[in-house]
C-alpha cells in the first residue's frame, strides 16, 4: 500500500467518524420527534372525540333550554330580579346557570352587578319568569339526566 492510498484511507475513515458523530445527534432527535409526534396525534384524536361528545351533550341541553325569544333582548333584567327569581323558584346559582347554559360564576356576577346577562341568557331568564317550581324542577332533572 502506498503512502497516497494509506493517507486516502485514513482521511476516509476520519470523515466517516466525523459524519457519524454529526448524524448520531440528529438521528436521536429525529426518533424523539417521531415519538412526540405520535403522542401528539393520539392526544389530538382523544381531544377530537371529547369535543364531539361535548357537542352532542350540549346539543341536547340546548334543545331542552327555554327557547330564545326575539323580544327577550328588550327585557329588563336586574340583579335584584335575578336573585328574587332564584329565591322564588328555590334554585341555586348553579341550577340557574345549568338552565341557562352559562357558568355559575356568571350568575354570581349578574347578581353582584359585575356584569349583565346577554343574548340567550336574557331570553332564558325571561322564560324562567313564566315558569313555576314544578316545571323548572322537571327541566333541571331532564338536563341532569342527559
């Protein structure tokens, strides 16, 4: 073997060694990224199933809620009125929230005059004004069983 061929073989060997060192890190990173991508895909699929389930359940709840009236947006709803309606019907804030499709915190804010009900919530409260305890209880039971 000549010196030229020996030098060429040594350069080739060192180049392979350097290239392998460079690619090892990226290969490990690629494997890690593929695993992460796989996990994220599974998580997205699980979240999609959950969203679909929630859409189905809220669709049923929306059908059972009092229907929105166009004139309801002109109705005057006060914090005192919401509180007295709740007391008259024997409902908790959570019950009113469930009937109107809002959070119990929203009802609390309405009663504390920190915010005002809007849109369908106003229509729901106007509808609740016309209902008695038995009808409200029946609707709550329907929502809870759905």
